[in-house]
C-alpha cells in the first residue's frame, strides 16, 4: 500500500533539519515496536503515566516525570499546575477569579513564535504574561523588578528562536526564582541535553518528543515531584484536550531510553556520510560546495552550496521544493546566496536524488 499514492501526497526529502511542517523526525523500528505494543494492549492509564514517569525520571535523575502530548501541552499543564497548586476546584475552574496569583514572568525576548506564540500557551494555562526586560535585553534585575505577590512562576525559553544577546543565563534565572521562592520553568523543547538543566536545579524542564529525542509527536516534563504532580492533575481539566494515547506514551518512553543510551548521530559519522554527497554535488556545474559545522557549535555538519550560475539560491530552493519529489533544503541563508543540506534525516538514496534534481535544475537554467 503506497500511502503517498492513496492520498495524493508528495514524497518529501527533508534536508532542512527538524521541521514541524514536515513532521519533525522519523522514528526507529524500536520505537515503532513500543508504539505497537502500546496500541494493541490495555493498561490502567493513570498507572501507565505514573510508572513510565517514574522510569523516565530515574534515567535522568529527576524527582519525577510526566509524558505529555507535546512540549506545548507541557508548558500549558505545568503553568496551570503552578497556578492551581493542587486545588481540585482550580482543575475544574481553571480560569476562576478566586485565584489571582497568575502572573508568569517571561523575558520579553523569549515571547517567540515557535509555531504558536509562547503567550498563547500561557493563556491556555490561565497565566497572565508579565514581560521582563526589553526586546533586546533582559537581566536578573529586570526579572526581579517584576516579581510581586501575584507571581506564580518564571518561564525561560531555551531556543535558537529567542533573542540571545544580553540575555540572562539559565543559572541566573534559577537563582532569582529560588531567592523569591518561585519555580523556574524551562522550555527546552528542541534541546539535546536531557540532564544538564535538571543539574542546574531548574524546577521543571520541558522537551518535545519528536525533536532531538526523535520520538513520536509527544512531549515530556521532568522536574520536582510537586510540580509534576500538579501538572498531572490537569488531565482532569484543561489537559483533557491534550490527552496522549498509550501508543505514544510507550513510544516516547522507548525513544528517550534509546536516545540516552545512543545519543544522536555522531559528528564524525555525519561527516563520513557527507563525503560522497559533497563530491557528487561538486560535480554539478555552477555550484561551489563545502562542509560546514552548525553555527551554534552543535555536532552537526552540513553541505553548504553556493550557486554561481544564473539561478539564485532562492530560485533553486523553490524549484527543489516544487519538483515531483519535494526536496526541502535548509534555507536560513538563501538571502546570502547560500543553500544548506542537513542530512540528519536523509539517507544515501535520497542524497543521490538531491544531486540529480540539482543537476536537472541547473541544466535548465
Ligand atoms: C518546538 C518548540 C515548542 C513546541 O513543541 P511541540 O512539541 O511541537 O509542542 C515549544 N518551544 C520551543 C522553543 C520549540 O522549539
């Protein structure tokens, strides 16, 4: 059965990276097997969440953990939890006026749109966003001056999407929060290190399941027992609209265990896979090619292609996307005339297809 044909869909080669618009990542056979086990068996569902949480918490040395259906759900349920503080009344009346302590402080440069604005998830939680600092800077003092009796938590977004310049560090944010007896909640959705921020003593750390972890569409929150318990309670309230199925609870749990054991592809292995691709690309006329490392210093190597013929980088990317097979290159630098190919989710056959499609496009110049 060819799903692409059945539903009239295009084959996609994802040489862009972890892209939500393309379905983020592919999961391994091991994870699919766990999903299958989950899908084809029954469980006491509340126990399934508690026990997989315990298992995961142990792997990263956290007090507790909870599998959720996305990092976004993790943000909403965690914030709702710190606002409700274990109140059953609040679970059923999440936006009640009886509770006024709803301020969540966020560095202004962290209110980014990662597919939806961070502020939308805060609103879902019933939190009132209190921006700290300015568009281009936020210091510990900027956070501190926004703290009042109504402050429920401080939220920090660790991401390349946010303003990086003149931004307080995570340890600084934790220090300010703890000095005022407030939890520091960290959205680390796309980050690769599942341990580091807990070691820094962040109270809750939130990850997306399908990004670095390469699990199914899901999320996970790690952190202090109390906050995880409060977040779990939201399953009977706003969390009901974010329910995760048993197949993905087990799929993500398997994916995290695998990820912690094996990590992602090593930089050296990626470089080795790039070699034949790069030399084939260099054989295409009007292309300058070299291997470059990720600008943020991660162990990711990409093929950087600079077209020197009539077609601009942008025009070539458009044609790549609009062919019979939709090829998505990394387009962050097309305005500088540069196309990048990220091969983390690209196999050898697909690399060959990229080269022949590029040849076709360039020859048609
Ligand atoms: C991707 C991302 C999210 C959302 O993750 P989902 O699992 O898709 O909800 C949240 N925050 C940041 C910084 C992200 O990059």
